[in-house]
C-alpha cells in the first residue's frame, strides 16, 4: 500500500546551489533558463532528453530538482508534449510536490502521479471497454475483510497479528504469488512469516474469494488488473503508449515486481528509449513490502545503451553529517553496497555528530527533550527538529518528555493534516470568504495573509500561541500552518509575476488536500525511520540505537541486517546540521544495564572499532574540510578534477584527481622509475606488482609529485601501513634520488595490503 506522508512547506536545501524551486524565477523565460543554477551533473540529467536514462542519486543531491528540470526543459524546448509525459513516484506527497515544481517551471499539463493513482485512472477509463459493466469499488482498508476471512478459517487473530497478516497478503500480491504458491515462496525466500504459511495461504484464498463475491478490489488489484488489460488487449496498450511517450520513475529502488510489470506494459517493447529512472540502492528500506533494488542495479545490464549520471554533491547536510553517512555505508555488504555512492558535502562545516549513552530510556527521553528546548532557545524552529526511532512503540516516552517541558510536537503517521476538524472548518470559512464579493472579515486586511488571519480569527486564531501544550495548542498550530502557507504562497506568486487572492489560495489548498501535501505544523516531529524517508530537518535525534532495536531483533539474514543498516543511513541523512545518536542501557530506571549500542555504530562512535570493516570515520569525528591534509588521513571533501573542476565519482578518476578525458600532467620519467622500483619490490615479496601499488596509484603519485609524507599520505591508495613501509623510498624517487633498497621479504609478518 502506498506510503502516505505529509510534506514540509519549505523548499528543500538539497535541491542544489540555489535552494528551493518553490519560487523558481524561470517560469516566464526561455528553455535554457531552466538549466540555470544546476550543477554539472544535474545539468547532464536535465539535458539527457532521450532515454534510457539512469540517475543514481544520493541523499540530498537534488534528484527532484534534476528530474523536474529535465521534464521542464524537454517541454519548453519542444522535445516533449506535456500531455505525453508521465512521471510516477510512490507517495501522494511526492507526486504533489513534483506537480507544484513543474508548474513553477512552466511545464503545466505533465502528469505526475503515484503508481496506484496512474493505474486507477487507466483502469476506470478502460474497464467498460475491456471488461464491461461498472468498475469494481475500491476497498480502501482491507484489514476488516482480512479479519472476516480469518474468522471464516476458524482462526483467532489478535489486532497486531491482523496487521501483519494483512501486510503478508500485500507482499504476496505485489510479488505476484498466489495463495497456492505462498507457502513454497516463503520457504524459498527465507522470509520470516508472521504465522504458519499454510494458515496464511488459507486466509489469503478466502480473502480473494470474498472480494470477488462483493465485487470489490484492493490497491494491489488496481495494478494487477491494469497490467492484465494492457497485456491482453494490444489495442488498449497501443492507445496508452500513444498517449504517454516519455516516462520518469522516481525512487526506482522501491519498485516491486508488480509495478515493474505495469511499467513494462506502459513503455512497451523497446520502451527504454523513453524511460528515465532515478534511485539510490542505499535507500532501499521497503524490501519487506516487496520492493527490490534489483531493477535499478540491473538497469545498465538490461539497457546497455543507457545514459548513466551520478549525483553525489550533497546540498542538504554538513561535511560532518555526510562523513558519518559515508562511514556507515563503508561497512555495508552485499550487492546494494557495491553500488553505494560516496556523498560529497557542499555545505559549510557544522558541529560534530553527538553520541550519548544513557542509563535508561526515561533519562534518554528527558535529556533529549531538554536538548531540544535548548535548540528552540537558540532560534531553531520546532518544525525543523525531529526525533526518529525504529518502531512506533518508542514514541510514547518522547511524547511525554516533550509535553512535560511544554514543547509542541506532531506525530508523523497520525491523523492527516487536511482531515483535522479545525482544518476542515477553516477550509469552509475560507471558501465562503473567497466567494463573497465583499466579506466584512477581510475588508481591512492589507494582503492575502492578513485576509487569512482575519477569517481564521473567527475560529479562535490569535497572533500568539496559547500557553502549554495539548489539544488547544494543537488546534492553534494547525491554523498557524495555514497562515504561514498563505504568506509563502503570496511570496511565490509575486516572484512569478502573479497576484495572489483568496480564491487562488483556496484552490491551492484544495490541490494540496487532494495530494496530501500538507504545510508544516510548528512542532517537533516524532516519526519512525520509515516514515522519515523523503523528509529532512535542521536537527535530528536518532534515539534507541541498541542491538535488538536497530537492527531489529527479527532481522536474521545478512540481507535483513543490511536493510536495517540502510534504515539508519536514511535517518542520518535526514539531518542538515545537528545530528545526535543515543541509546539506553536499560528500559527502566534501576533496571539491568544489559543493552548494547547498535553494531552499526562500531567504528564510528568514539572508542569503538569495526572488526574486519573499513570504517569511514575516526572515533566520532566528522568529515574533513576540502583540502584538509594530515598524515595517514584521507581527504573527505569533494574530489574535483584538477583540470576542469568537475566532481569526480569513478574510483580511478578520484585516485588521479582528474577526468580520464582531461590532459595529464604526469611526470613520465618519474612514472617509469616508480614502475621499475615497484617491480623490484614485488619480486622480493614474491607477489604481483599491484600488491605494492596499483598503476592508478603510481600515476597519481607521478602527477602530484609529493614532497613530504603529509602530501603522499593523502593520495588515494597510500594507506598508513604503506606510508610507513614505502614512504621514504617513494619520496626519494619523487626527489630524483635513488632510494635505499629495503631488505628482501615482508618484514615483521606484516599483511600485504593491495592499493
């Protein structure tokens, strides 16, 4: 089922050098203006108008900016017709944000929808022709019918078990497994089933029969039936493909087999020519729902002619946060880890991440609440602070701690913004005022925001918030969010050369309500790590980081453990500036201190090490500033080409610090001397030459010609051990001198460390 998340009002700093697109000034200018302000990699995405295109986009690198500019550039240059473009993503919030950005960029008419919304629209249109009769009613909540089906099977299912049973049926359907095949599929996949697979299969079968009898379909059926119609009716498939010729798929690492099946039908045979996919395998955190990064990881294999662009410039987080994120992934294993992107922060330095161990959970929550209050006193807005945890059950103690200090908060995943009674009532009043020719409430208001304040005053809105927290404060925060949205809406309309009246604002509210694109409520966000995907804050507190919680206790296989690591990575990369990581040794005060901090922090937090893993940090240190050099420590800032200054992403290019296509400044004579010296060393050790240094490392040395140990240490491939073993000889060669010959063999039993 779709992951529904409310959005923050403000544009994302991760968009790129010029920040938010909310008020993009290019809406009234020519197509080339769409490219203004993009970095080189984002520009490469925007100008790659003919697919297949694969965009590997790290967290905070401005992927939404890149793909919306690509669509807008295609439309405004005449390559795309807006009505022939379909952009799909996974949440209504993300689709709504994409539509808003495209409008600001002058690409109105482009369809930006979730997979389910796009499929449902097609199903409703083609059903009478393909099947006949009315379209079956959509079953929005399947839990009740699953409960009834379990009862018919003679099973007693608790409420929590019912939720797991429903999720298991959803997994089976999106992975295209029927009831009869479910038990074998569970055994083959090694999946941890919530109850006996034979019982689940029985409930699954009865559930499908019950839907058929009642003439209803669920969300998964929407995809299944749409794909089946397109497969069975070539004439309808041709009509869809003539309507949509250009496809963009966001968050492609989260595609399920069923969604990929539908996408294949949309694009048709050879449809890769019109397809652009965007994703990051390191942010795959929904495998339990049937999502798989395999389609992203194998895209270049299935489309060998694809244009591939990597976005690694991180505009969201400080070098310290990015360094921690990179270090976390450096310990990862598996196929997704092989394709990880090393982010390069583009922001100024910030504070180091803070690691804190507490005696018990209440102390952890109370101290976290006090630190949040300190941030508020320092000027950080409450809506720019988040407390993130692994399971929803962890939220209660933080709700209480914040309430005790009078700090407003909002629980992500609770009641949706536009469904709150005070918001619905406010909408009725605003619509009435917009329709009235001369509303006395708004007669004296100087601007749109003033009109909204005047209307909402009838529902108790005041300029200052009420004291304390609770329901009264929650209602005030909802109305205040509508006022702030009016202020922002007025500014963006003015920047685009348009006026903003109450009628236009009400239309904006209606569009946002339909897309569940909620404005920010001024309160600290409490959310699970899964619910935080796609969001960001100035300050993030990652709490409860203990073994058994993260990784969760039922994560047994290597793949499940790695997904838990990626979940923590997603949490880390939500932070722009302030990042805190904490854990408690016991659940209750005075309890046994038996808990251990998460294994994922080993090698990252102070005083820890990661056995057998190459960590991305030293203790708890953050990232080094670009150009920082110290013996034995690598530069962690952007690695740019020394010739054209393009940010480098390929391993060999990063070693050489230049693009392969850019001219080399290598000292050829020095390179040959280094090769001869390396051959002698390899012969003495009875090992291949690359064990001493690789060709790429020798080329980098010959291009840099280091004059000191410090300068040699920062060349990629020269680790601390090799610096001690070979440093003096290499520096002698760089100085034009002959090095002293080392004794034969490997000394002191040192292990060989290939560069």
